[in-house]
């Protein structure tokens, strides 16, 4: 079946929805929800998946864009979570999305603030993490091992580091996702190619074990979507659909620096957070030239906003940690943007930074299955576990999960040289995009971050984008810098009418 998502397909499938009883209804179209839709559809089940907003509208687009092997969990003795992360990282690198996920280098600079004992402890952790890589059967050609490098080599990879007292660096490797929102789009489109109905702008008003009352947010129409099983994958908003769930979300803030703010930065950085033994700030160069700096872990109380804001105290904190290792400090006015995401953690005692990232499955009295917790890296396993539970509870006729070996839309084999910008973002669909530019050279003109008009038109025709927010804030990440978003608005409006 065609993988393309667009307004016409949404209208057609929405018109049919009221007359259907699907096997599985999934609520929420972040990574886990889109993953659950794909898991269920690829088992031969009929699926409808809805979201009150857009694909990747919530937490899934606010991550560090890392696909990590769970080293931090290993340091806390959470061996099962760490191993699961390493396995799922290997799945993405090898089998499902090597066009979106690749290995990236990270340096922990050995500054005077890092004792020799601490450096030795961290290196031991890196080697244990490499052991997890081996246990997960991820080849070293896809994910090199750790090493200690000289001061000269460290400065060659990260020129902005202060050389004063620098004793070299610890070099490690982990997975890097080109864009978390693009992963969700690929999941949703792959699910659609298996027959799943992907319905954005459809808000679940009430859930029950046999379906949901749903409102079309574009028209205001309210209708019933009937299903044999229901999976609540609404993330940090899951408790709004099941009042028995108790959440304790935490806020993770990132700064966005413009390209060339840190000239000569060719690797990511792990920067120790003062007073914390196993926590690091991350400095993350992106393929568009921007640099993300994150992230915080602060408890959030009160109502859950649709779009969280990054408070000024988070910006000040992250700048302070970043500047602790730089030769020339980054000034506040050089921060071009900031974003914050909310982790969907279950309520528990202790600091949110110390709460387990292990996902949890909860079942309501009428057998709605809710999936919460977890990490972006483990979305696929979370989705599989949720569908397994729903299939078992509701007696659905379905086989085993297939998603550990199921390529996503755009799949191209990894490790075959350095891809171009379009190949990194679109994989095998880079060719059709170039053909679109050849048909209309005006669509090849670059916008902020190098995005082209052709990519905006492609998002409308094939990726389910319905408005300028979908285009600028999720299909592309132009909107992370407000000035860039303003500059790109005319092109986004034109793409919707193209």
C-alpha cells in the first residue's frame, strides 16, 4: 500500500472511520504510538492511530537526538534497561533506519575539574558500554570503541575547548539520529504502507476498552472510533485519558546555537555537571550546522502544556556548564533558540533525574493498555510490548512482532560512505526529491538550515503536513530559531498551495 500521507488521504480515511471496527486503536503519534501502529499493522491487524495535533508533536521532537546504548543506566545498576537500549540502538543502526541513525563521536575533555580517578571510572564505564555493544551484536564498524586521546587530537576535534590544563580527552561513540521528528514520520508512513489509518488532528475525548470518542480538531465533528483493543500512547498526557495513572514529568531543556558559534567543533562533548558524579551536559553538533546544548532534568508540576517553554534559569545553567570547558565563553545573546521536552515518568519517590527510565505497561479496568516511561531509543520495544499486551488481553489473532527487522520508509544500508544532506534526511527518497527540484528549479533554493522548498512540498504531498507549523516545526526544524522561522514562513505558505 502507498506510504504517502496527505490531506486527501486523511479526509478519505476519516470519512470511513465511523463505519469501521478496527483491531487496534492507538492514541498518540509520537515515536511509541507510531511504532505501535506499525507493529500492529505489520502483524496483519487493522489499525487506526490518532493524535490531537501532529506527528511528533509532543516529547518525541524535543530529545537530544541521541540513540544511546544506556551507559548512564549501567552506572546506576539498571542493567536490563542498559542492555535493552544497546539492543535497540543496534536494531536502528543495522536493520530498520541506518539512513537516519549513524555513529557519532563524543569527547569528555580531561580538564583540571576532572580528577584522574574520575577519568578512570568514566573510561571503565565506556568499556562496559562497549561490552554492551558487543552483547547486542552491533559490529564495531558501525560503532567504534572508546579510547583516550592526546591534547592535540582533542583540540583538533574540538577547537573551542580551553587548552589550559587540558590532559587530552576520552573519546567514545554512540548513535546519533539525524532528526527525532523525521524518525516518527518514517514510522507513521511505514505503518500507513501496511494499511494503518494515520489520523492527525483527531483528539481522543474519552477512552474505553472498545474504542474512543474522538473530535476532529479541524471541523469540530465528534464521532466514535470503535476498536477491539486500545493502546494509550499519549506519553506525558496519558493520565488525562486515564485518571488512575499518576505521572511525575520532568523537563529537559536544550539550547540551540547557530552554525559557527563554536568553530572547529567536529565532535560532540560530554561535559561533567559540577556536583554530580554520573551526569553530563551534552554539546551536540547537528548536520545542519546548529549545535544543541542540553539537558536539564527538573520536575514539573501543574497542568501539562501542549508546548513546554524553556525557562531562563535552564538557559543560564546550561550556558554555565558549557562555558566551563571553553576557551571563549558563549554569551547569552549568542543563544539563538531553546526548546524543552517533558519526560513521561511514572510517579515515584526521589529526584526525577534518578527515576528509572524503564517503560511501564498499565492496564485499566476495561483493558485499555497504557504505555509510559522509556526512552526514544527503546520506542520499538515499548511499542512491541504494548501490542503484545493488547493482543493477549483482547484475544486478537496476530503473529509475533516483526519490527526488529522491518526497514522504515527511506531505508538505505548503513556504512556505505558519507551521505549527502538529502540522503541523511530522506534515504532512498532523496532521488525523487532531486527530481522535484529538476522539474521546478525554484524549489531548489535553500531556506534557513539548508532546507529547500522541494522538501516542504514533499512534506505536504507525502508526509502528512497540513499547516506551516507541521512544515517548519516538525518536518523540518527551522522553527527552533524564531528568526529563521519568520524568514521561512512565505515558503511554507507557498508549499501548502503548490
